[in-house]
C-alpha cells in the first residue's frame, strides 16, 4: 500500500484527495485536472539549461537532475500532476541491453533482438538495477507535497519494436515480420517485456508514485484483431501486476482510435485519447467504468491564444458527460512549443471548469 | 469523354470492361482486381536500374522513363492496373515553385508559403506546363492495351502541408497554425490548390487515364470536425471538376479511420482503407454506393508466404459483402519489399477470387 493512498478507516491524504487522482477515480473534482505529456522537456528553457552537456540517458540516471526536471513544469505551469522524467528504454538499459539515445534519432540498440537465443539477454529487472529511480522519487515526493507524481513506463509492444528494429522505425517491418511470422517467439518476447515493465512500475509505486502511465507509443500501427491477439495479453499482465497497489493506471498510444476499447480492456483505469477522436465518441468506444485523458492537438498551441481557447472549449464541452476527465494534450508537447502557451492553457482549463 | 469509356449506345472497350474498372463501378468481376500503391518504384531492381543517376524530379519529367517505370510492375506482377509514376509535388514544380526532392528526405520547398502575398506564387496549371505527362500517357495507353491506367495527384491538404512546412513534417505545426489561426487565408490556399490539382488530373484523363487516385498522405493528422471544416470543400472541388469524365475517382489517406465517411462524402467513388480498419467495418463507415480499396499491411510482406496468405484470406473474407472491392495494400509498397512476394500475392488474390 503506497503512502499517498487512503488506508481503510483512516483520513485520506491531501495527495489522495487531489483533483488529478479524484478524476482518475471518477469522483467529483474542484476543477478539471491538467497535465501534459512531455511537460518536462525541451519546451522549457530551464530544462535545456539543466541538461546542458549531459547526454539524455545519463540525465535519466542522475536522481537530483531527474527530480529537478520533473519539478520544473509543476513550478512553471501549476499543472495538477508531475510526471517522472525518463525515457522508454531506461529499464532496458538497466538490465544491461547495449543501447544509446542519439540526439535527433532516438534510442539505438547495438544488437537487435530477433531470435529465440536473443531472449536470454532480457533478464528480469530488480530494484537494485534502478536504485536511482527510488532515490529520485524520494526527493520528488518530499518536494511535491500534495501534487501527485505519475510513474511512467513504455508498454511491451513499443519496447519490442525498439528491440527488434534496433531503433525507431516508421513501418515496423522487422517487428511485424516476427509478430506474424513466429507468433510463439513473439508471445514469449512480449511476456518477458511485460515482467520487466511490471517490475519497473512496482519500483516506482513503492517509491511513491500515485499513478502510473503505460505508454504504448507505436501500437497505433496495429489493427484491432492483431492488437487483441498479439499485444493485449502482455499489456494486461503489466496492469495486473500492479493492481494490488490500487493506484490509477493510465494507458495511452497515439493513433489508437480503433483500439480505445481494447486499451481499456487491457486493464487501464484511465484511457488516453489523441486529438483524432472527440472525447464523447471515445467514451462510447471505451465504455463505462473508465476515465478519459486528453485531447488537445499539440500543434494547436502554435495557432495563437484565441484558437487554443476555442479548441479547448470544444474539448471541455465534449468531456461534459464523462465519468472522469483529465485534461491533457493528444500527444506529447512539441519541442518548439511556447511554454507560456502551456501556462495560459493550464489556467484556462482551471478557470473554465472551477466548480 | 475519354477513349476508354463506354459511349452510350456503343460497345464497351476492353479497358472499360476490365476487372479493375468493373470493381470501381461496383459491377460483377471475373476476379478481385489487384494493384499496389507505389508498385512502380524502389522495390523493383529494374526500377533502380532505370533510375540510375537520374534525380527523382527529373525522372518524373522524362516521358519515356515515366512510361517504362509505370509499365514495369504490370509486366512483372500481372497487376490489374498501372498507376502513373509521379510525385505529389510535380504539379507544384510545373507552375514554377522552387522545390527539389532530396533523397532520404523528400520534397523540400525553397520558400514556404505562409502569407497572403505568398499565394500569388500559386498560378493555375495549364496543359503546356505538363506536356511530358500527356506524352507519357500517350506512350502508356498504346502499350497497356486493355489494362487501365490510373492517374494520380496529391490532395490539397497534403500539398498545402508541404508548401507551408517547407518539406515533410511529422507534426504539421506550421500547417495547423495557419489552418486554425487564419481560416480565411487557409481556405483561399486550399481553393487555389484544388484548382491546380483538378487541372493536373484533367490533363491525365484527357490523355487516357481510366481512373484517378487523389492521395491525401497527411490528412489522417486531422480530426473529423477539422477535416469537414477545413479540407473537405477543397477536395470536393477537385472531384467535382473531373466528374464530367465519368472515370472512377479513388481517394486515399493513411491513418484515416475516423475520416472514411468524409472521404466518400468529398466525392470519391472508391475509398481507400489502410490496414487499421477491417473492410467490413470500413464499409459501415463509408455507407452504400461506394467501392472500397485495400487493405493488407505492407509490413506483412516481410513475414513469409504463410502469413501473407493468412492475412490476405482475412481481408478477402471481410470484403465478401462489399459492393465493389479493389485489392491493394493499406499503404505504399515498402522499398525493401521482396518483389516476388508481390507477384505471389497478386496470383493468390486472383486464384482465390476467380469466379
């Protein structure tokens, strides 16, 4: 049981009672909570300054730096949650996979994983492998007070895509060749990645995460039938492995309009929606008993204040009938976004939804 | 009235009576017709040889080369239609826009179009601007015999994205900033691009195209409400401008699951579907009176013969109740595809659907 939960028969903590966690639990909120995917990152000058001269992967392994970068957008924008600053490949690095994050490219894996023999390189992750995460979360929960901290991990399909392709891929040829061509090896690979991901999230929750987001960046490349057959069992295993903690589990992938119901079925409490599907339509696809997160197109932030407010108003209207709504972008903050536009957007959602 | 059409009261030509054009018109077919987006291109060794030392844009302007490259996949695979080898930016180059197609990057526009003054650079296209197209189509229709030739153009939204961004873009920030921030300038830009696109397609039909495909590569980046408001009027203008010829009009964009009904509404006779939406579900979204085209994931071709046949069988089953079905991939042929896999796939669809 994590510290920020409501222990049976005791007073709920201020964190437990925060707007973000209340919305995730589909309880009444004082205002619609706001956070932004990639809120900690390149749109902030203080981030660029803090990262100066430090490679991405190294910056993810320095607890003080992780804490500082995670806190920056909370201080600046007044968002309702912090999200752990990390990268999808951090747990793979932690178990000894030879990889690097190359600027302008993304993660590059020295030796891709494509055969049964390669599976042996994917050993289980232990808390000792990511001691820097526990340390960073300790610093963060002390600093954050009542503001919840969202844990973060990449989902098995997306991790598999990086491992099989050897890096970012537009078309996922090798990944799909394995998935369609050797279903048993594929299932074993995803199962192993599910165990690693679950262990990584458990470390984060034990260290104070109040919620977790499982990010399946590339899964929108699959049809519903393939998702159900080849991905859902592994994602479900991750969600089930952390269910005992009772913290809200958020699930998101871009371009997943066809998969929204299945993302919920996999075990998410909150389903993230990109900007292509209006939230009321998304609610029909996801069904009852889930909160939704989203879904302003991050590119709208380049169109001026009036356009941002018009599109945001449309989203709040579409969200009016939802059981629970966490305001977010429909994908990560784009690097060249004006940070003031994000601060104004946070204020706008708060004032428009104040009850 | 184009030469391959059925003039009232006269015998239809063999082209008019081809499986491809019959399927587009939702008439009974001897077998499900097959063609592949990007069938003419980098997957073929004979293409690489023909293009050797010739820059992409130049190769689009040499009639004999265009004809040869367009014919190569018809000879090799026995597909049911040829598709005019070109690039989306060819009509822009033809009206004097300073641009180049850079290997590994894509089209790069020297001076992006972002202001009202910039619109003046987009003059109307005349047949003389693209005399090489007329010449290439003349060569092609003589060689192709009864095999139909599909004309090709990029749709106004996608052309606008290249012009406004200055090149390929992942997030279309500048395009959307203009679309949301200055709706009148945006509408005027798309209207002008619709006129240019329509003129380009009219040249192709006059020169012997039996059908046209309007390719809106990037439009899947929009929500349905934004598509309806900001894109549909221009795409409709293109389709209406060629309606008098009576040739089937195909419309496709990748990642357009949410937009399928609207792509039909814009005026398509045949709606292309990517692999994310099963064809029976696509038919529900598009509604009656339209044929569908698609939708094998091009990455499946990397998974071996058995997987290709299994997935193809699923598609043919989902297509069983359609009014008209043209078999295609759900996106363009990937450059590293084994060409023999495409030949086998063509044969497989033909034998499986022979009536």
